[in-house]
C-alpha cells in the first residue's frame, strides 16, 4: 500500500479524535497470527490487522464490533516443495469487553466475540491449482493490557484465541498484537 495513503489515513483519524470523545473507543490491533492444531500443520506463522470499535455501556463493560484480516503462508512440509500455498481469513464479529477496574492508567481487559469468518486457501502447484473459501461461524476470546496515554488515547498489547467452525475440524489460531485506541474513557 502507498505510504502516503497510510500517513493521510492516520492524520485523518487523529483529526477526527475530538468527534470520537465520549464513552466509545475506536482503534486498531495488529501483530502475529499463529495457526494451531491441525491448521498448524498446514500453515506457517502469519499476520493480522483488526479494526475495532467499542461503546462502553458502563465504565467497565462495553459492546462493539471487530473487522479483521488474517493471512498465513503454507507449510512446505505439508504441501511439498514447488507448491505455493496461502491462507486468509476475514473476521466480522460482534464483541463484548470487560475492563477490569483499577486505579491509575493501566486498563486490563478481557473480551469475547461471535460472528462470521470467511476462510480461504489458495494453492498453486505443478499438480494443479486450487482456490477455495467459505464463510463460517466463529468465536474468539482474549484479553490484554492497555495504558491510558491521555484522556483520548490508549495503547497496549492484546492476545486472542480464534476458532472457526469449518467443515470437518475447526480451524484454530491465536493472535498477539499491539493496540492503538482513540476515544475517551
């Protein structure tokens, strides 16, 4: 993606921050996405980026939505040399978040989400090519620790476990990433 577009998007988000003030948070989580279980045999460590929004119903409990993109490369051990495989997942989930009340700037939280995941696999090999995807129900659970940098900004770390109820066995993976949030507590 063009670096100018990324810089302009970041400046637009920062300029819109006063409009976000209130009992809501909007932000981004990005980092690594690790396959587990049977999926771990076929895929290598990957990456994810997730947009998140939370409306705080009380000072401790909020509801919102996550829209994420996850991607992994295929394992040469599983697909064999000469094959080029990749996996992707688009996450669209509703979520609930509980911020554990503490004094100070630390904001530990736990959360869970339910919704749809569109999971796809693409393989190019000397034996033929394959491209398949399906949309399935999935869930995630996780938590992390954010720090209130100012009344309108939080940053921190988060981790989650995701399970997509794909045909046959579930497709499972975990995420670990950095949180950047705008809004007001």
